[in-house]
C-alpha cells in the first residue's frame, strides 16, 4: 500500500502543545499526535477512531476517556498517540450505528457485529509498524488494555505495558464486561467504597 505522509504541524491543545502528522493509507487518513521531545523509549497509545466516544461524549464505550487519558499522559511523560481511522472496530460509522440500533434491541456488542456479518473486531494495526519505523522508534512503552495490539506489532520491542485506568458508568458497564470476558481485554472491575467502579489492569 502506498502511504502518503504530510508535513509536521503544531497543535496547541488543552493538554499542551503537540505536533501532528498525517499518514494517508488508501481512503484512511490516520493522525500521529506527538510531543516535541520524544524519548528513546516513548509512551505510545494506538487509538482507533470512535466518533461517538471521542467527539460526542458517548457513554456507551470508554474510547473518549481512554483518549483523554492518553493525551494527558503523553503530554506529561512524552510520547505519541497514533490515531487510526478505523471507526467502530473498523466496520465504519454507518455499520456502527446499525450495530448500536441492534444493541438497543438487546443484542450485545459482539452479537450485533455478527448480525451484520462482521467479526467482533475487524481492526488491523499494520500501519503502526510503518509509522513507528518512520519515526525510527524501536522500543516503546505501550499504553493499552488490549493484548491483541501487543501481538500485531512486529519489530517493535514493547518494554512495558501501561494500563489505562478509567472509571466506568452505568451505560458502558456491560460493554466493558464483554470486552473483558469475551474479547480478552485486561480489565478488572473493582468495586470501590463509594459504589463506583474503577478499571485497573
Ligand atoms: Zn467507542
């Protein structure tokens, strides 16, 4: 696949000043958000697009909170967020909305995908290898709760896996339980004193 790479631009944000660079892979325009200073072993978050969670504050999933956690972390400790345009675990926005409609009828997130003829997770992380190679990064600290990501990264040494710790809410509790129990995500739900749950690795 022919990859087109943009120039680097500044992006001041509420988290701090970042640099951005876009990697165009076919129809998909990915974005790398990174700090000016990149340590030899940077913290890297590979985040798949979720319009409803990232931009609209959806409580159906934990994507917005994960992105927020990641941007906060890299702004403080230096690193990058690789924002991959694979909406709805790569079934696209229209199919995702159809999956949500099925969920409204009582199907869980995996059943809804199957109803629509998709696997539970259609994402791929191959472009990440290209991006990290472009930045001449060979070792990373990977910010993730998803072990599948660890397996798909080739020629990259993952020195450490850092968990993303966020609180869940009444809307995404079931969804996160399915991620944990059926999709192998490394989340443990622990009840706290104030009847809130916190996700820990
Ligand atoms: Zn989401």
